[in-house]
C-alpha cells in the first residue's frame, strides 16, 4: 500500500513538471504499524482523487486555458426571523369626561365627533387604538390599526377597522411609494394629523365633513425627498404636533363613500395634495393645498318631522368637489394652524327644506398655540385656542342635512411625559343638531387623559 501511494505522489510531481508548473513535493506517507488496511486504502483513494483533478488542470494548461475557478461556496439561506422581529406594536387610549358649562343645553350634540356631548355628558373612552406595523420586506411595510372604542348607534366600545394598508416603495431611499388599502385620504392637514397629536379634542367640521373618519379604501401615491421625510418625522417625534409623512406630493383614487363602506357608484374620487415644510429661522412653516373630485351617493329618507325628503338627481348620486389651503407655523414657542376649504356637494335646501340638491359649502378654522417647555412639572405645556366655522352639508348623514357651526374652544395640554398627557378645555358652541336639524347653543367643560404606549 505504501508503494502505491509513493507511485501516485511521484507521478503527480513528474506530470506537473512536464507541464512547466512548479509543484511542491507532496508529503510522503510514512509507514506506520498502527495504520490499518482500511486507513491505507482511504489514503490511496484520496491520492487518486487528487491525481484525477491535477490531470484535468494540466490538460487545460497545455491548451493555454487557465484552470477553472473553484466553485463558489454558497452560504445557507438564513431562515426568516420570527414575526416579532419584523413587526412592532404601539397605541394610545383617550378617556374623556364632559360636563355642562355655564350655558347648559342637552340638545347640543356632535354625532360626527364626541358622542358623549349632549344630555349630562359623562365619561367616555373616546379612542382605544392598537397599531401593528413594520417592514416585512426592504420595500414593503404594513400598518394595521383597529379601534376598540368606536360607537355604532347607542352601542359604545365597538371594535372597528381604521387602517389596513401596505406601503410599496419604488426605490431604496423610500422617496416614492404606493399605499394600497384603507388609509387616510390626503385632504387637509388636521385630517392627516393623528388624534394622538392634535390639540383640540375633536376635528374641525369644515374639512372633516369631506371624509368622515378621515379614511377610505383606495390607492395613493406619495413622494417626498429623504430629507423632507426626516423633517416630517421630526415634527411628530419632537412634540411639535406634526401631521406625519403623507408626502410632499400625493395623488390617489378612492371609493368616496368613507371608511368601511362599499362603493355605491361607478365613479371613484380623485384627490391631490401638495405641502412643504420650509425652514424659517428656528421654526418651520408648512404651506400646502389640494382638492378632490368625485361622486357621492347619499341616503335619502324622512325628515325629523316625518316628512319625506326627495332627491333632485337620479340614484341620489351627486357630484362633489372641494379645494383647500393650509398654513402651519410649528410652535417654537408660538405657532398657529389655519385651514379653509370651499366646494360643492349635496345637502338639504334652506328655501326648500325637503329637497336634496347640490349646494355650495365653505368653512375652516384657526388654532393659536404656545409651547412652553419644562414648566408646571411637565415636559411641555401648550395653551391653545381654536375658532371654527362651517356652512354646508354632511353627506354621510341621511338627507345630508344643512349644517352650520360657529365654535370656540380654549384649552391647555400638559405633556407630563411621552406616556401621559392631560387636556382641560372649555367649548362655546353653536351648531346644528344632527338629529333635529335645528341650531343649538351651549357650553361644555371637557377633560381628557391620554396614555401612549
């Protein structure tokens, strides 16, 4: 067995020298009494295998071809991590207490906003949100948000879907993306701003009447440079009451019947929005505007007195269009938020209160705020005042009744920590009763505790 191994080694060396390739002499296998026949056979097989490979290389060299590179070593594919390494969870809860102010009116209600307004007020879990989100792929992220404190009819604490969408990024910097699913419609600033960050306790009626619950099912395209996306994030994370990243430019199509409702006509809504946060000394000024066009199909039924309402168009389907402007000066320490929109949409007439037809609508609001850091034992204290007005219909209510709002809210928000905030507000309001279609006037005192997690 030893002689066979020596023969193989000598042949390797002589063959390489014939090809002009310097080869170090292979180590000789010294005989050992301890080696068994099986071990010697194994050594011989190794040597024969080496001989075969060298012969192939020598043949290639004689032909003037370089030897083939060794086969690449393919690392085993890493197994995907568990779900909790890709997805994150966060949320917030708002608990309110409303009680009558100096002027009590139990018919002063707001069906679109806080359902505990009216009557004797009381406690209400206004929002109970749990958000599951994260990147499931380098270019795909998901965002899932149910609310466990919605209201349907007289039933409180109903779980309902708010957001359920995926962002598909078109580039590595994530500057271009499509958002597919149920999400916020890019119309206005306060509609985009999370209730977790908003100062007034309810959204304004003027712009929120365009998109109840701020959301609908559709596809939206967003674009923002990487630097501006970081600025949008800073405006939220720093407590400056930003709206979040909804792009410098947005364009989308959606059903137009508001969230969690089927499309009732064959014409989707089209929306566009542009906004930009400019650096202005040590502050940021954001200017924007946009609008939408579509067809809304409304429900037509009886009026509060039992009279039957009628529609001026077939299928109760009306063209609606709106345009809006926005200006935001983020508080360092003084800031303001102004928005106004004008448009046309369905509503009951005033001259003919039984006929639903297309009418002009208009309205907006102005919020003034002052952010004071590290005072009164809190990270920040923000006093604010908001005045709002609206004249127009509310398409998501039966008959789209004429709605008039004149309201002022004065408030103070204590941000004790990132986890806990407290708001005290006083509201002086004149607004149409959603159920009686009559104007009502009154005051409400309001307290809200918010827990962020």
